[in-house]
C-alpha cells in the first residue's frame, strides 16, 4: 500500500464518526508530508470544526503513517 492509499484507508476509518455528527472530510492531496483536507457537511460551517477535526485527523494519521507530518484544512 502506498502512502496515499494508506492515508485514504485511515481517513475512511474516521469518516463514519464525522458523518454520524453531520460532518465529513474530503481528501484533497498529499505533498511533502502534508495531508490537505476539505471539510464538508455540518463541519463546513462550524467555526471550531477546522481545528478539532484537523487535530483529531492529524493525530490519527501521524500515529499510523510515519510519512505524514501535518494535516491542513483548506477551502478549495
């Protein structure tokens, strides 16, 4: 499994919990150790969601995938 496949696998494990709360997260890209995500659903309009989801997903990804060093949430 390459790094992007591994990232998608881990994100898909987390997504049901976000969806359960009315939110979602979309993988945008992976570059130089950074995973770029886009928020969707209820998360998109929540002012605290960016940091909470970023921190949660970042903790999970960095602990499971050594190549990942950071997660950034973007609006694109």
